[in-house]
């Protein structure tokens, strides 16, 4: 393995610090003993984490985000796996166009998706509902599952599936006992990325939430506009840590799949 020169490693380290510095400043601000967001903090205290973990506003928002994220991950994983199987194994006209359509939420600006989704969901009368938000987040998370499962399917040896078929296994049995275990790491990685997509999303949620249904990013946005106490920094710290852990786990699963 080629060793990178010292100057290039130093430059890379400085770039990482420059990009992550503003996010890391949230951590000491969340431990502030003051009543407003300040850096550096006048002192240190855990009071804002206590407020965060005992406030019904924040707890209800976290529960809503968790519920929406889990449902989104489940729906996106099922639909994304089926879509990836069709794209990888199918031979039909318009396959490339279908793949581009499935991956388009990664390219189209979120504001446009939010406006269009809101207009449609108002007609369907599901705007402001839990299932409406899950459906919208599933559309946003679907490309991540498709990409991960497609990458896993490319590593599957088709001779194993053909051997199972020659031994009398039907399509469903072949998928359950041969294909599914082989692509499981990719499915799990896709599910984790789908959960992160829903957990951190705010643009579409602004259009589709209601006073009775508010996710954690929505509450953070509302509190930031009206109050500037360090509870927001505490919530942002926990949100960042959870997202980082899930993202690292997803990368580990992908590396395990390609190893």
C-alpha cells in the first residue's frame, strides 16, 4: 500500500478539522452553565441534558422521529430490495429509465420534492399524518437501499442460485435460502442509511408535520426561532452522535460485504 506524504496527510487532517469544527463546537455549548447559547461557555453543567430528557416536548418529538424512522427503514428496505432485484435480474424495456427514476430523489432539490409532495398529500388528505410523513421519507430513503442492495447483488455468485434451482428449489425458496443471506449485509446497510435519512430530514417534514406530529428536527428548528437556550445544543449533540454511530455501522456493513 502506498504511503501518503506527510504534507498530504497534514492537509487532509486540517481539512477534516475545518469541516467538523463547527459541529464539534456544539458539544461544549451543550454543557454550558449559562442560559443562552455562548461559546466559550461561562461554565459547565449537565442541566440542559436533564432538561432534554425530562421535557415532554423533546421526548415526544424523539419518539415521533424514532417511530417514523423505523417505519421508513422497514418500508424502504422491503421496497428497495424488491426494486434492486428487479433492476439487477430483470431484462425489460425502460430498465435504465426506471433506475434513474428511483434514484432521482438524491438529485432533485428537497424543496421541490416537499412542495410537490405537500400538494399531492393535501388532495389525498394524509398531510400532517404519521403515514404521510413515512411515505414521503420512504421515497427519499429508497435510493440508499437500492444502491446498497445492487452493490450486494453484484457480488453474489449466480452459480449458487443456479445450483439451488437445479436441486429443485423454487424461486422463493432459492431467494430465501441462497440470495437473501448473501445480500443481507447490503440490506442492513441500506436500512441504516434509510433510518438516518428520515431521522435527520427537516425540509419535507416542515411541509408535512402538524402541531400534533412533530419530529425532533422540527422541534429543534422551532426552538431555535423562539428560544436560544443550550437545550438545543444538547439535542443536536445527541442527534449527531446517534447519526454518526449509525453511519459508521452502515459503512462497516458495506466493507464487510465487499471484503
